C-alpha cells in the first residue's frame, strides 16, 4: 500500500503503517549519523534537551554532501543504520517515531520500536542524487563542527522510502528472506 505522510509522524500514524508499505514523506526530517547521535545523548544527559523537538521526529541516517552552486543540498543517500543502534532505543523512548536508513536493526531497536509505536523506513542506497531532488530546503541546526555529520533540518516533499520494520516488529529483512527460501526449494 502507498501512503502520503506529512511530518510530524505521530504514534497513531506510525501504528497504521505496515512492513512493505511504500511511503512518500513530506515535511521536516533531521539528519544525524553516529557522531551526532553520540553527542545528542551526551548533551541530553547534562542539559535535558535535544537540538530539535524529539517528540514525533523522523531522523534520516545520512551525511549530505555539500551543495553545488544553485542546489539546495548535495547527494544525501542513507547510511548503514546499525551504527545508530546503540543510541536509537534512548531516542525512541524520548519520543522519536521514525528512522530512515538502510540495513538491519538490532533486537533492542526493534523492541524499542514496538514499545514506542515507531517505524523504520529504508531509503534506497545508491540513489543519493534522486533522494536529494526531494529535499526542498536544508540547513545545519547543530554540531556544524562535525562537517557532513552535522545535524541538518530538511524540508522534504514526496521523499521515497519503504516501511521495513513496522511498529509491531514485522520485519521485511526477515519475512522476505523466508519467502525466498520457500520459493527456491
């Protein structure tokens, strides 16, 4: 099923999505990779705040390249998500409802997703230029010293992704491998 979703991504909306659903995401999302995640948690433990509103937030695991003249942003493809697995349960427990990346997630992340009615979207790796065409505005909002790993606030329109793990823990990385094994016997 295809859904057009506008952020913020509420728990109620996230709970309606199923693994395999195709999503066209519009609104505000934030980029953060492992260095930014680590810093966010360290700062939260001392200040009690995040650099953006975590409630109903979607974080895109990407480190966008610099924009060429006249462009909003450079290529912004997804990075491997497991590098954020040490941090994701904490952010999910503090209101985050969506993550965008590529690759498998740990059991701890999936359990935190179920507990918090959150979803994990996959964006297609290797399609950074195509993905970038769906980013209409971009600005760095925190940790500019991290370069490409700084936190960016992105305004996206019809950003293409797919629900890989839904809020019930249904996981395409598991179900589709099982289907393939049955079909090839």
